[in-house]
C-alpha cells in the first residue's frame, strides 16, 4: 500500500470513519502477527498481541504524524505491546548453556536437508530473547535498516547495530551447538 | 555467521512468514474491540474550551485558596495554634475547592459522554 493511500485512510479515521481502519487491519495484520509470533512463539498470545496492537494504534491514531512509515509506527506499538505481554505473562525463553562451536562445522548448515535446516533454525530462534528475535525478524523479514529498527525499538543506533551483530552471532553459535548435540546423540 | 547461513536464515524467516496464517476472525475481533472501546471512553470529551476552563479552575482556585488560607488571619491561627485547627482550616479551604472542582468536572464529563452515547444509539 502506498504511503499516500495510508495517509488518506488515516485522515478518514480521524474524521470519524472507524470502518476505514479495517483496511489497515487487513493490510498489516500478518506483519504484526508475524512479529508477535516470533517474539512470543505462541499463536494465542500472538493473536492477543495483534489485537491489542491494532486497538492501541486506533486509539493513538492522532499521534501518528506521518514522519515515518505507518508500518514502522505500527511495528513500534506491536514491539512494545509484545514486550509488555511477555513480561506480564512471564513467557520464558529457554536458556542454552553451551555455546562452544564445533570445529570445522562453519558450513555444516549447508549440508543439512532443507527440512532439517528449518527445524534447526526454528529451534535456535527459540533460544534467543524476545527482543533479539524481534530485531532479527525486522532485519531479515522486513529488511529494515538499522535506523528503522532503532526507531521501532527506541534503541540507539549503536545499540541496534551491536544487538543485531550479537543476535546473529548467538544464533550461529546456538545452531552449531544444536547440531553438535544432535550428532553426538546419533553417535 | 557465514554468508550462506545468513541467506538460509533470511529465506527461512521469509518462508515462515509466507506460511503464517492469521486467524480469519482476528479482523472482526479487532473491529469489535474498537467499536466497544469507543462507545464510552473514546468519545470526545466535553468541548476543548470547557475542558480548558475546568483545568484552569482546578489549578487556579486551589492556589488562590491556599494563598488566602495562608495570609488570612494569621493571628487567629497563632492564638489557637493547634494542629487540629490548621487541619480543619485546610480541609474547609483548599481541599474542598480541589475536590469540588474535580467532582464538577467529572460530573460534566460523564454527563456529556453518556449524552453522546445515547444520542448515537
């Protein structure tokens, strides 16, 4: 959806046409749901977060100044709604203790079957913290720039760069560890 | 993370998103929540000028009341000179003013909200 179309819809909502909001919900619900699902890894919670995000966006539509993309603004609401939801419900992430990388396994991921790769990545993502998963999702899925991610998460640009770097490194290490553990269990 | 791993991860996340199915009811649920939330609390309040007037009253009146209570008849306060008297003086002065203004504002606000709600129905 083009930016001017979004602005026009927002204008209609501000004038009292609440039904116009349905267009925005239809357009962005998958995006918000995907981010929420990646962060909390539970369909029911992700749906709740998605609903709350849109309700908050509707209530705060007057505060959208149009300086950033609507999706960025909506993601920002979604990100913080998810963080609060996770804190409130105390959704825990699994901690992985060992991050030692197996030798000569740098490209081991290539050798796995596609289905196994997906399974491994999915599993590895579960070991990241919610905010790390959010940053990784925004970075890969939406291909947002560091500046946009900083705007969404309200982190400093330097912090975002470090977080992305560390999350990717951590993810890589976790994948290697998981693969090593799997190999050990087979042997 | 190698370039290859990076690409695999990117593809996985994109692929995962493409296959993510959102509950079809979610749109209806959101619209329902929006319409129910705006029925009472999201209706515009009393007009902005009325709100501003009451806000100013809520700030100015207690300040005036406090000034009066401090400056008025200090000798009398000194003569009586007990805490009970000062508390009674405060309750009958600034405290009542603040409570009064707030109560009036809330009543008018609620009245307007309900009036608009019934009008809408």
